């Protein structure tokens, strides 16, 4: 995703691209969230279910096929593990990442009730979710569209 496609007032995400999380951290059937921004002073994103291992061509690494329970034309996407955060409160690593992301993002966006999408993610033609920091890596898998 070209840098010019993002409005300048939206903060970048310096935390997720640096996150060191392995493919084995997640298991099929788990509910995870992909944080996209802030709503009401809290992190906001898409809750999805981990389904099966899948190669993530934009990063040339192991990824996960995830299911959006709301369905639609974007029901299944492939995502890199560093994009995923457990929704349960029992995962220390995910809680730390969530806290750091919240402390970074909320002061920059504020507490408006309407969701603010920071446009950190886009989808390729192969229905793979790509973080803007990863969009130039690996085999792109076709054009990138907003997520």
C-alpha cells in the first residue's frame, strides 16, 4: 500500500511490525482480533476465528487462514501471526501487546465514539491481509485493496 494512500493524521503502527510472535502461538478454533484503530477510547478491530495454517505470501512466512463470523465476500483471509491478538485474558504476550498498542494509539486518536480505522491493513487479490509495513515484502499476490 503506498504511503500516500493513508491520510497524514492517522498514526503509523510501530508495534505490530516488530512483534515477535510465532505461528505456533495460535491454534485452530481460537478467537482472535486484528486491531485496526480506536473507538470510544478503546482498541477496535475485527474479531475472527483461526481456521487452518496457510502460507502468507506477502511476508513469505507461515500464516493463518481466519474466518470472519459475519461472513460476506471477505469471510476467509490469510493473516500473519503478528497481526493476531487473543481475545481471552489468559494470554500474557497478547495482553502486553494490546496494552502497548492501546497506550500508543488512544492518546493519538482520542475517545470519539465512532471507530477510527488507521488503515494499517489491506487485502491482496489472493485475499491475504497485509500490514502496510509488510506490503513491500515477498510475493505480493496481486494488487492490494483496502481491508
